[in-house]
């Protein structure tokens, strides 16, 4: 009966297999800790109480737009946006602001100033891509009223944009 030559431990499979499992677990744990402490969560509000009060104020502005009877139609054409006031009093008519809030990535948020043309339509230029789900908000410079809606953009047809 002959015995196989015994290899040293570091040349055998099983010690390395048993060492690799906890080693992999440690590397993944440290990676997750690094992501947890260094990653920024932009969706969490630090001062949620004041944020809640601001939401209530926004609801008052939406009710004001409804009381004024404002009805609009929103149209996107490539890099331009146009708002047609169907009925209602939007104020002095100088300019409106259209805010775009991305649903998950706040660094994509932007606003467009809409100026009134000779036909009574408000137009503005969009300087970035608007694909995906957005919360769109229309208000005058004095913030006396507000219309907001969640929509998937881009849209090829005109969108009824009412409070």
C-alpha cells in the first residue's frame, strides 16, 4: 500500500476555499460601509417639518389658481415649450415661470421663464433633455397662484394643464 505524497497546506484547495469565504465577506462589508457613509441621499429632507408647512402653502396656491379659473394648454416642441391660456386671469401677463422637478434626481431640476408673445401665448426655451417622470409647476413671479402636475415627458400632443 502506497500513500500519496502529502502537499503543504498552502498548496491544497480546501484551506484556500475556507479562507476566501470570510475574506470576500469582509471586502463586501467594507465596500457597503464606504457607500453608506460617503454616499449622499438627496431625497431625504433634513427639516421635514418646514417642508410639510411649505407643502400646505403650495396647496393654498393651487386653490387660488382654481378660484381664478385658470385653464391652460401645455405644448412641447423639441427644445421649446408653449403655454396657451384658455381662460382665467393670470395677472399682469408679463411672464410666467415653469419649474421642472425630476422625481428622483434633484440635480436635474430646472426652471424656464416664459414670456408672452403677440398672440397671448407664453413661450420659453428648454436647454436640457426632459425624458422621464417630472413634476411640472407653473406660477407667476409674485407666486400668487400655482398649477402643478406630474407627467411623463416628452409629450408630442398638447397637454391640458389645469389646477
